[in-house]
């Protein structure tokens, strides 16, 4: 081993305690980076590969009865690789005496030969027989059922029918059943007949030939198929073109991984500040050694390489320490995301580029951090270096801040001495304060974003004055639904609404699936033109409409349209005062946009006065959507209402309580909450290590001063208190900085996060408990970070302290 490397190893070993803290901080950042990069590489690969292996549909056409002749004609087209007929129905399901759950039922022509949007068998029988139903595996938790159990299924037009739950499947393309509070079921065409539904299929899942990832190509083929269907006399109700080759959950997953990678990079930057602190202190203590090396012929470059090699040793040690925890953390993230997004992981193999990136970062960050102090220290002339005493020539009180501090009265002299000592190394103090303050800032920001999301949801659901919404299988007259309401004593108030769809005539009627839930509240597919319209009483007592522009509905309105912020963002022409032409059912007419209302996290919706439909559309007293205020037990009211509706010849196609809807929203937010808190805890840990390093270096540099204090009569307890008070001052200062910044940063970060993930706004709420919690944690970190250096300083003898070089 060369003399240069011997000195490098010896210097690091002499400062092994402080070097270990720096290595831990850098390793923490590298572990986060390893976890973020490896989980991103694995998840993107596995999610996309698993999704593409199912041959996801390039386009979905919803039409009328699909017969064998049409299928043969379509399968003969050279621009189609495969055509799969299906059907989607809404219904309800329950297992045993449990309450009804909302059901989306998919009918498949031939389970043994699925070519598009393939299902993967998981448990039980495959393929299902007539009279069997399969459930999506994630939906088992919502259905609260077990394989082999008899479940009762109710559809819009059939009778209640007991089906055998024959098994489970994995359907990668569906939104999580737990989050949507839906059950996804799969049956044969023969089972449709047993349920009382017409045994026909009315959807076409198309897989195009050529470039399946080219949206323009997919649209051209889909439009051609639509033209063919219309030429055969079949009406096309809807055309859906999913994002080509992109899993529907990819955006949410990408957001979380982006946040993880960003925070890992920030941790690395902060840990680089610790390297800077350590190398600066080391260079300051070895100025005379540098002078000696220069005096015997050492060049500036040779000396710099010695100290840069020390930074490389720190980085290499951090890499070795970080890889295994980082890979373990990446696997943990992958498993959590797989459960969260309901997909399987076939392999945890990490690509080589991840290791190369981590290794390069682990070397580059310490080198860059050490470059400036090394280059500056090696530039010192030989004479000045050899005469260096290690004591600054300046005296306390030479600048404005120190003069103000000296003028402070009412404090004990040891406290003033501690405050003075905290300001002696300004650069080191700034780096330490920045590290600690960032940890606190993001801790409080995480709590504020969580509180803001909850506050936003609270405000959203506060506008909904009903406890239960019930969708009927068909339009019902007042003479049918009103007696059912009167026969249900738990219902305190009811309103009859009408739900319909609108589209812009002459444009593509592409749209997201009707059961897309919160996933449908974001950016719509390009060209999507259908949206839901609710006809409500203009003086509705069941909903408040918070108007942000224009005005709300009034009793005298006829063709007035009120839109929510999601719909207004999708279509810029929907501005108050504009006239637009819409198709609602078979009618095409002009509507006047009167206002925009704020509905965060909601899908695009329009509102009109139901009085207009009553007078002009002949729907007086009719409804297909009830809003109910319940007194007493909700489940009892549901069961009683179902029975009363059946007595009137009506059927509830679905029923959703406000609590059920809120649960779905909360499930979407939980991963964001957890990720923010974990990342802020990591930042706080790096801040604590930074404080410990700073206090250790401060004590090391002032050992002779403390020896003088001991010689003048200071007790070990007083020395210990001097160091701890200095640490507390730094902790309190970092808390003050974080507290001042957390309000604007929380608003900015939270709004950006919600806009990116859900394309919605946020009602900001400041979590006051976050201030108290971080004040406690910052002071606790200050005490823990300064305890060991303070203890070592207090236990040094006077002779050892004064003899320290």
C-alpha cells in the first residue's frame, strides 16, 4: 500500500466515529435511491409486461346484438388481430344474509378461448359452468364471500338468482375493487339467461394489427369498425380507446415512485452536506500537515488526491452499507404496490443500470462535496500553513449579529457562551440548519397535505345532504316510487333525480367506462365527449352546489346547464354565458352554460333543472335515481326499501351510502399519506445525523477551550450543558425555519400533488399539531445528537484537553 493510501486510511480511522455518521447519512440516501430506482425498474417492467400479456383491447365498441356473421366479417379484416364479444351489466350481489354490494358483471362468450383482455385464473374452477360466477380476486374482500359459496345476484331485468362462486380470476385492467367499493363478476352467456337477462353480447373488444401503441392508428381502425357496424344497421352507443399500452394504474404508481426518487435525491444532497462538514473540519485540523507535505515536495494535485480519496472511501463504505437495505426496501415497495394496484410480480430481478447508477452516485456525491474544501485547503502557502495555530484571528462581536447577541440580557453566561459557539462556524451551522429544517419542513408538509386532502373530502361530502343514493334499473313513475318511500319508515326525506348522458353531436362519442370511479375523474381519453348529466330539483335540499363562476340553477330555468370544475376543465367551451349544442338521448338542442361549481376529486358532471325534463320531456314525477336521508339504521333502511320497491315492481340496480363512497376516496389517498410520512421520517433521520456530526466536530475543535474552562473551575456537568444547549439552539433555530416555510411549501406541494394525481384542486388546511410534533422531535433530535459529543467533552481530563493538537 502506498504512503498516500496509508495516510488516507489512517485519517479516516482516526475520525471513525464522525466518519461513521457521515457514512450512515450517505448510505441512507443511497438506500432510498436504490429502493426508488429498483422498485421503479421492477414495477414498470412487471406492470407493463403483465398488462400487455393479457392482450388489452385497443378499442371497445358498445353496440347492439353481436351475431356470428358479424364476428366472422370483423375477424376477416386484415387490420384486426382479434375480436372478442362481451357484455357488461350493472347489478347487485350478496353472500348469505349480508347486505347487497354493487356489482359490475361481465359476460364472456368462451372462457376457454379468450383472445383479447385475457383473464388469468387464480382459484377454483376454470372455465366456469352455466350457473357459476367468477369474481375478480381483489373483489372477494368487497363481496365478503368464499369460493364454493352460494351468492345471490340481481340484475336490472332478471330475478334474484343463486349462483355458485366457482373461483377467482385476475383482471389486470380493472380499477381496484376495494377502492371503487365494487364487485367484478364474470359469467357465461348461458348464465345470463338463468339470471333473466337476454343471452346476447353487445360489446366488441378489438385488438388491432400494426402499431398498437399508435393512438391515431387505433382510432382510424376503430372508426372504420364503427362505420361498418352502422352500415349493417347497428347503432354504436359508445367507443372507448384506452391509452395504448399503458396500464390504467400507471399514472398513480408513477407519481408515488417519482416522489420516492425525488426525496431520495434530496437525502443524498443533504448527506453530501455532511461530507462537506467532515472534510472541511478535517482539512482545518491538518493545515500544518499540508504545509509539511508541500515543504517536502508534494504538489497541490497529489495532496488533493489524498483527501479526495478519503471522500471516495466514505462513498464506497456507504455503497456497501446501502445496497442490501435498498434492495430489501425496493422489494417491500414492490410488494406493497402490487397489493395496492392488484397485479402480480413475476420477478424481482434488478437491471444492471440500477447498480451502476447507485455506485456512480455514491462516489460522485462525496467527491463533489469534498472538492471545494480540499481545493481551498491545498492552496494555502507553506509558510502560512506551518504557522497555523488553528485559532481564528477574529474576535466575538465583530459583526452585527454577534453584537446583538452580546447585548442580550437576562441569560446565564453559559447559555450566552453556547449561543456564541453555535455561530463560530457559520457555513457548518447553515448546512446543519438546512438539513434539519428540511426534515421538519417535509414532516409538517406531509401532515398538512394529509389534513388538506381530508379537509377537501370533508367539504365535498358536506355538500351531499343525503345518506343513500339508489339507482333504479329503469325509469319509474311517481305512482311507483313514492309508495315505496312511504312504506320505508327509516326514510326521513327523499328526492327524485334523473341521471342521463350527454354528448357533443358530430364528435366522437368515446368515453371512459361508466364504472371507472375515481380513476375516471382525471384526464379523459383524447376525444372523449360523453359525460353524465343529473337533473335535480332547482331548490334541492339534498345537495349544495358551491358556485365558483356564474350562478346556480333557479326555478325558472329551462335549457340551463351547470357544470362542475372537472367538466369545465375538459371542455374550454363550457364557460358561463356560452351556448352549446348537446345530444341527450335522442334529442339534440342548444343549452346555455350558466355557471361552474367546484367538486374536487369528482368525475365530469353536468346539472340541469329536472323541471325542464318534467315540462318539456314528459318526465313529470319520474326518476331513475333517488337521494335519501335516513334516520336510524342504514342497513335496515336499505333492506326495507329494497322490499318496498319490489312490491311496486321496481328494482334497485345499485345503492351507495355516503360512507361507502367516502371509503373509496380514502383508500385512494392512503398510499400518498404513508409515502409522505415515511419520506419525511428519512429526512428527519438525516437531519439528526447531521446535527450529531456538527456537534461532534464543534466539540473536537474546542477541546482545548473546554480544557481551559475546566482549569478555571467548570464542572463536567457545566461542560455537558454547554454542548447540549448549543445543540438545542440549533434544533430550535431549525424548527423556526421549517415552521416559517411549511405553510407556503405545503400549499404548493399539496396542490401540485393533487393536480398531478387527480386533476383536481385542494382545500388547504394547516395541521397545527404538526408544529407541536416537530418542535418536540427537533428538540429530541438536538438532545440525542449532542448527548454523545457532550458526554465525551465532559469526561476529558484537563491535561488531555490542553494537550490536544
